[in-house]
C-alpha cells in the first residue's frame, strides 16, 4: 500500500479532473470489494464502519447506532483491507466526536498505518431537531467532527467533509478542507436501501448539490465538491448529476459494493439450485 501526502493527493485529483474524467471514491467494506474497486480504477478507497454493517447484510444506517465503537470497527476493518490495496490512496472514515479517545494520537495512529486522508463518518449531520441540538450542545455534533477534520488537515491529511446543509457547507469552505462531499441520504434500492430516497428525483439532488456548492463558493470559490447517496445509485445517475452541477465526481458505497452483488449473487445461487439432477 502506498501513502500520499495532502499535496500529492491533491495533485492526483487535479490530474483526474484535467483528464475530463470523474473522481471516484469507492467504499472498502471488505478486502474483496476494496481489491476490485482498485482494479476498476477508483481514485480513492474509503474504509468506514458502515461498510462492516453493509457487507454484513445489515444496512449502512447501523453505523449511526450504538452497536459498537465506529473507530474501533474501522481499525479492525483496516487491518484486513489495507494489505490487499496496492497503489490507490486510502481514506479513514472516523467518528470525530468520539469521547473515548484523544484525537491527535488517534490520527497519528492512522498516519502510521498508511492512511492518506480522513473523512467524517459516521456523522450526525443528517440528524435534525431536538436530538441534534442536544448532540451539538454536548460536543458530539458536526462542530466537533469538523474540529477533528481541521486537526487532521493540520497534521497533513487530505480531508473530506460530508455535508447535509448550507450552513455546514459554509463552515467546510472556511476551514479549507479538500472536498465537500454532499450527502443526499441513504442510497435507494436493493434489499436494505432507502425507500424514501427511492422517491427522490435526481433533479432534487441536483438542486440540493447546487445550493450547498453555492454556499461554499462564497468563502472558497475553488472548493472541490463530490456527491453521494439518495437516488444516485447507477453510472447513468451520475452522468445526469455531472451535466447539471460542477461537482468533480462521485463517492459510492452501497452503489459500488452492495447493489452490484445482491441480485447477481441471488441469481447464481438460483441457477445452481435449478440444475436438474440425474
């Protein structure tokens, strides 16, 4: 596995942009999904606790629940996944508000392991109302997540920030993170996908992305923006998004390692089962 400095990774991303091709971040929820994402040309591979639950058949949302420490799960996954990756930069998706560990030594551990970047996931950014207010008030909110990302940036990591709203987009731009990653919610489709987001149109996602992008541009006109989630689940969906926004690429998780195997796996087992016996 190869590690990249922030400058080196920014240069790699810029080269992809200059080539006219989209920047693709693929989730690595298992060794096999990460290995073949790299072979498919992914520009970054992200390891997140959501991948553990997703590839375990439980659904990504489980990562937002108290079913385990997200950072511990990510580290356990990393020990299995990092050895199979050759060249592609790897991003550590961390719970930056984790009150059980000191963030500077934790980030140093990630650097020692070979990670090139950091991303805030799991994030409470999609939570609204009183519960979100309580999380922010007690230091478990997006504010704390962004503080941890800022520390990672200062330590030389490439930084990617998930974003659900315009206010956070402005904060991300002010903090000079490398990528603002819009999040349109749980990916629609499949066995454990969001039925709510299945009804959301791609045009709604376009409008959402452009609102966040415009908010960020007020403070950082050159900020890179990528998209994730909601009804964006197939390559044709990303093509529509690219035509109507100025994003540089797509961050795929369920769309790249869950949806591609659900039906084919079921189908091949059915075919084996339906072979006639002598």
